[in-house]
């Protein structure tokens, strides 16, 4: 079965309320790229590519030249060929995000063709629902008065696994985590996210300042590819370090396992399921945990659910002290809430893995058209 066509749909929505974000950027909208892949028999798969749509679209003609007419079951060999032939591009670029969306769409089409959920294609479904952690506590243009109400809303909603944004200075980091701990309680798992805004010495001071409040993990404490700084910080602090949302392919992740306790691939960026499986194997071999990053729309969320459902429990057996959790951001996100006829939402702290063939989701094409740009 060959691939007949690949199209990209640029999506963007403004934030209707107060802009929110992280240490590097306060955002006023959400954007993503929806991928439609059609096989020669008319079977269609959908995927999602992270980042500014214009950058993904710039690579579309190049990728079409390789992929249209390719056998569906040989697509990963074609991806390898693209990277090998265009090695001067490197892998830290939007070509990989475009490939990511195409690979997700290809796996969706494969599942539909075979009548199997993607999770079973990846290695078998081990679990039927995935626990989430609530990602919020965002930085805003007026961060101090805006922070506590976000955490109070988390507590009211019953979230016991959360992540908050920090990264504007060690004193602020400790104060924000201390506030979250006081509101959510001693038993809550509270991760913190610096978004790579620190050098090693700044990250070390921040880790020291936060230690009394017991961060569940410290995410991107240094720049994404600062392997030396990450390893030095890991030797300094007992808090687990997490990273990976800005990394592409298993080759990037392999450089950081000396410092990272938790690897966080984003399937809509790292290379889709094609590279996600390789990253999961790397984590298994090197004794690292996995917690996929999700910061996009409904299709990327569905892909992450299937991916996690297929992950090996190794080295655990019946007792799993830290189950793999999925990021579920609490920010306003119509690209997640409105693009499916049946949205994927958490119930009692977990999201059910879709059961239908492929990704098991149905796109609301009217809403896609409503949010399409360009």
C-alpha cells in the first residue's frame, strides 16, 4: 500500500484571556500543523507537527518528493534516507517536526488499514488509561498575584500530580514552589520547569533554594543540549532532572543520559513514533524513566496516549513506584478541546487510551476549518 498524498493544514488560535507562558516567553496564542496522509486506496491518517506552521510548510515539498509513492510499511526507511542524504541540515530543525507529524499520520493510517489501535502496533497495549499530571502555574505578565490562584484552582480540581513554571531567579523559584507546596499539601508531587533558562551555576543555586520544598523533578534546568551542565547538576542535587521536549531523534537524547533521570520526548517534534520508540529503548537500556511532553493539539495528545500505553514496564514487574505520566496542560487550548468529535479529557486523574483503529479519534473537520489559517 503506497502513500498517495500528504497535505499540511496550518492552525492557530489566540488566547482569549490573559497571556501565559514560561521563563523564556509569554504567549498570546496556540498554533500547530495538522497532517493529512492519504493512501492509494483512500485510507486516511492524521498527524500533528509541533511549532510554527510556516516552518513545517516550508519543508513539505521536499518531503513529498521522497514520501508520496512510498510504501506505507517502508516509510521509516525513507525517513532514515532523508536524514542521511541531507545530513548538512542536522536534526535540530523543523524538517524533523514535519516528519514527526507525517509519521504519526502514517501510523494512524496503518492502524486503520489493519483494524488495530496504534498502541498495539507499537508493541501491544499494556494499560488502558494513562495517569496525567496537571501542567500549570504559568508565568504571566503579572506573575506574583497571578500565581496562587492558579494553584488554588489545581487544588480545587483535585490534582495531586502537578508541574509549575519557574526560571526567573532562585529566590522566585523557591517562593513559587513553597506557595504551591503550602496550597497542595505535603503529599502532592510538584515538578518544576525552568525551560532551559539557566546556566549551570544559576540552576545549582535554584536547586539548593528549592530543596526544602522537595521538587518531584526539575525540568530543563539548563539549556536543552548542555549535557555537561546537566550531568554536573545531577551530581549536585538529589532532585531528579528531566529534559527532552526540545530534542530531536534518539541521537540527541543519547548525549544527555548521564544527567537526565527522566526523558521527555514530544512525539510531534522528536521524530514521531519512529524516533519515540528508539528513545524509549534508550531509556530502558540506560535505566532512565520516560514522561512524554505534550504541548499541542488533540492529535498529539492521542499519539502520546497510545505511545505510553505500549511502553514496557521494565525493570519493574507488579510494583511500579513511578508510573509513566502524561503532561496535560491547564492553559486555554482550543486546538486540544475542539478538534475532535469526542475530546480526550481526564477522568479521576487519567485519560482513557482510545480503542478504535489507528489513533482511535474522529476529527471535527468543521472546527479544523474554523481554526485554519493561510
